[in-house]
C-alpha cells in the first residue's frame, strides 16, 4: 500500500507550486473574461461543418 505521507507530499508540492505562481504576481491575466474569449476556440462537431 502507498503511505498517506506520500499522498500528502504530492498535495503539498502542488500547493508550493501554486504559491510560487501567486508570489510572482499570478498568471498575468488582467481580464479573465476577455482572456477566455480570446483562447476559446469552438471546434466543429463531426458531421456539422
């Protein structure tokens, strides 16, 4: 079996990485709605071109 400590460590690693991102000012997205619209690409569904 996998020890609980190992699972806790992987969770802590994720927290540490996210904290580093936050400490550096975040991902740099000023307007999340505009960012989402910009990156969103609607894919054509098969048979609906």
